[in-house]
């Protein structure tokens, strides 16, 4: 009896994929199996997965549908695969990524090794100083509308591995399943939340946009993070020409630009004094617009530069209010700091990279106000005096300025 498998899937690659999935944690899929549940019978579970992938008999289960709120008030649909399916996708990604990563454009920053959203923001900042105009492109429902046929055509340019092509096609067609068990069949798109989705979406956009720009508009600079795109132009006329061409190109790839969110922006600063309607745009959580800055010589000037986004500031303030710190009167201030510092650290590390004073001010004001309210409830003698409660928090900050993440850089309350 032969034991030869149809496909060569390495057991060691499956094992490394499991370690990666475990490290990233993540929620359960439709089977409600957690990472801990999977690990309880790890050897058998990994063997079954490897055996099915190697024989060609692995069929991905439905993806759990989860809706999360978007910044504009709408909802974004995520697809959460099962733990086993995340391991299978990670296994394939480890095999495929080295084959296609090298072809990607240097100004493609999303979900790539050694590249980040902050890299994209920084590069865009530099180019806004050099170029007068920016096109802010917004693709309507990119992950929901990505064409399967075009994607598979792109994949076949870079791999002839049958099991990679087979399983990606199965993943693309794997249905979404909501909380009531209703299945939604898919003929296009790839669920956000899948391990393989960022890689194949980058490949799709490489041919739909990046490579096309290189051929038709050589020398025109852009930055792309997944489906977030900005293009730099030397004139308003050039911006209009490129926008029209890009709209037509994406339409050929079955994608549409959002009619109101896509716009042309004038990068107004000290040297650019024209009057135009749109002089700001959002990119990766930052708002780019004219701001007053101090030069290294101490002079004040207007610079077109990014800072924490206006929408993001409101979201952060709302989240801090929802923590209801003032109701934790039973807790010590050290316990409060321990519970919220990881989130504060993440915000500050990201949003303090450029024009960080605004991020620090936003976070400090919201958290410190919550702490003053906490002090008034915790200490009865402070209940009727806002100023005395505020002074107490000030003294705490002076005594232990590293207790809260935002206290480390803040000048005071």
C-alpha cells in the first residue's frame, strides 16, 4: 500500500504555522474552538490537518461573520476562520509569500515584512512637502469586491504549485456564516480577518494599480497600504488626468472609487498660498493639513504635515469615556494604570510619531479628566471640589511621573 501524498506539505511548516497562530491569539471560528481547546489535543489536531492538506481533501469550513463599527458610522464585515483553518492559511502563506514578496512595489506598505503604516505616513509627509497636489483614493468595498478570476490569473503568474492554487480557490469561495447560522455564499471578495487575505489582496492590487502606474505614469509617486492610496502630483491638471485614468483602470478590474471620499487636495503651506476648497486628507489614522510648526531656528511657519486624525481623536476620547474610570472607586490608582497602560502605550507609540504633541494632549486631557472624577468619588473630602481633586492628581503625577504612559511625556495636568 502506498503512503505517498498528493501534495508535498511539510510537517515542520504546519508546526511553525501553529506556533504563529498561537502567538497571535485571536477569536474562535464557527466551531467555537479556542486556541486552548485546539492545543488540548495538539498532536492529533495537527496531524489531521496536515494529512488532509497533503491529500487534497482539506475543505475550509465557513468563516464566522463579525461586524465592527467603522469611523464613518458604517459597519465593516470581518471573517474569522477557525483555529485549524488559520493554521492551514498560515502554512500556505509561508510557502507562497517568498515567491511573490520580491515583485511588490517599494511603495506598497501594507502587511509586508519590514514595512509599516508609519513608514507610509512618513514617506507621504516628505512627498507632500515636495509636491503641490495629492489624490486621496478611496476604493469602495475593496475586500468585498475583489474579482476571483483576476486574482487566480495573477497567482498563476507566480506559482504552478497545485495545492496552493487549489486551497486559495477554496478559501475564496468559503461562505460567511452569521450568528444565526445563515450562510452567505461568495463569488467575489476575500474576508478581512483571514490570514491569507492581506497577501493575496496585495498581489491583486500589484497588478490592478502598482504595476499599471509604473507603466502608464512612470515617475509619479504614490503610497499604498492595502486599499488605502495617495498619489502625488505636480499640478491640479495632472491630478485630474491621473484620477480619471485610475478610475477607468480600477473599473476594468471590477472596482469602483467612492464618489465623495475620493478627492484632490492642495498641500498648502508657507510657499503655497493659493486658495482651494480642499486642503486636508486622512491617511492611516493621520490627518494631513496645514499646521503651525516651529523651525529649528525657533521661527513659526505653516507646514503641510500629519498629526493624529480628527476622527481618531474622537474615537479615542469616546473609548476612554467608555472605560468609566470614575466608577472604579474601589481600585487603587496603580491598578487603574496597570489595566489601561497597554492601550495608552499602543496609541502613543503610533500617533506620537508625527506632531506628537496633539496626540499627547488628546489622550492626557481625556484620561486625566477621568482620573479627577475617580478621585472625587474615591475620597469623600474631594467630592465637592473639582480643583482639590485635580491638585491631588497633579501631585500624584509629580511623585510618580511614569505611572501612566501619557504622564511620561506630558508637561502637566
